[in-house]
C-alpha cells in the first residue's frame, strides 16, 4: 500500500521572512541550516507594510525613499551573518501586505518551505510577523517552520537536529507531515519519535493502553506511512488526553529539537481564514523547539 498523500519530499527553495526583530533573528539559523542541509536556495523576504509606506510618503518622496534605503541597509547587514556562508541566497524587498507578497514570492520561486519567527502568545501584543503567523498557518499550502517565542537557539553555529517528534494525526488527508519528519530524520541522522494522542479512549480498542506500540504500528502500516519513511525506524508512543497538552509534554520530556505536525487540508481558504487557530499555532506559542507544520492534500 502507498501513503494516502504520496508525494516526493522536496526542499530546494526556502523562503525566510524577516521583520528585523529579535524573534526573526532566532529563526534565521534554522532557515540557513535547512538550506545548507538540503542544498537549497534561501530567499530572504522583507515586506514594508502599507501603513509605513504611506506614512513615509506623506512626508515626501525623500522620506519614502529613505524608508526603503533603511530596509536595504538592514538587509545588507543581515546578509553579513555567518549563517549565509556556503548558502545560495537572494533578497526580496517589497512594499505591500505581507501575505500577498509572501504568496507571490513563494509561487515565483516554487518555494518548498517558509521559515518565520512568531511573536507573542494569545492575548499579547504582536509585532508584524506575529500578527500574521496564525493566518499564514490557516492558509499556507507549503510547509511552514515556525520559531516561537520560547525557542532557545543552541549556541553552535551549525545547527543540528538529534530528535524529531511527529504527532500522528489520522484525520482524512493528513499524514504528509510524516514524510517530512522521516526525510529530516534521515538527513540529520536523528531519532524519529512518532506520537499518537488518543483524546477519547472510548473510541479506541480497550487493549490500546496495554499494547500501545503495536496498536500504533498497525495503524501506520495500514495507512502506508511506515513505508514512506523507510529505512528510518521510528520509536512509537501513544498518550491519552488533550492533544495539545500531550504533544507539548512529550516534546519537553523527550527533549525534542523539531516538532512536526499536520495541518488539515482545506479546499476553502477564505473560510479557513475565519476558523479558530490551528493546533500548530497553539503548540508553537509555547514550544521550546521549532514547529514544522505541513498541509495535508
């Protein structure tokens, strides 16, 4: 049997969105590390929001030009970072709404991954990228790597991932994220842990708690997902309770360095933009490691 969402995992073009904030700086090492690991091209994207552009324009053409010049200077300073050594890269500097600009850049460059930092949590003030991170996760059709406010970037210049956790979601259309988890685990020679959270024990066989590993292995094989990560042999875990809580607790307990989650597929992006925030956003708001969210087909 082949995976429900069979497709070749490709990471050849990566977008890194920055607003020059501290949280964006935390996301840069991960964007560069992925680009280096997969020999991908890294595109640095900075968007000057309309409000700022209009405010500068009201002060005259020179002020507007100065705003763009300031952004170019900060981009050039950013490119001096050692993270870019040995990484093919380019810059997109544009004025407008961040979502359309990112979507256009992703389409033009056939992007396979978007990397961004996320500011704040629910109920707190959010900066530019933080204010749209939740909406990006609702709408994004390419995988999104989010570096949340609680992520502590290791001091090593070259980031490596030793432990990857994939939270298996058996909802229709999901499962594509497991291929990414397996691909990254192979590339990093990392341990891959696969977690399934049972929210309602009454819907599962009574033997699940006793034979949790075999239960999960059977479900993964039935979907064809085990074959999609061959030859990686994952460690299988089953937990019971609220999904977000158990995923976060397991990631902490296992000292995971990358958490991979499915984003449910959607054929109605306009409607999805008004639905409650995806679980990936809630987990990334508190996780101490980056969260890779992958949209199902």
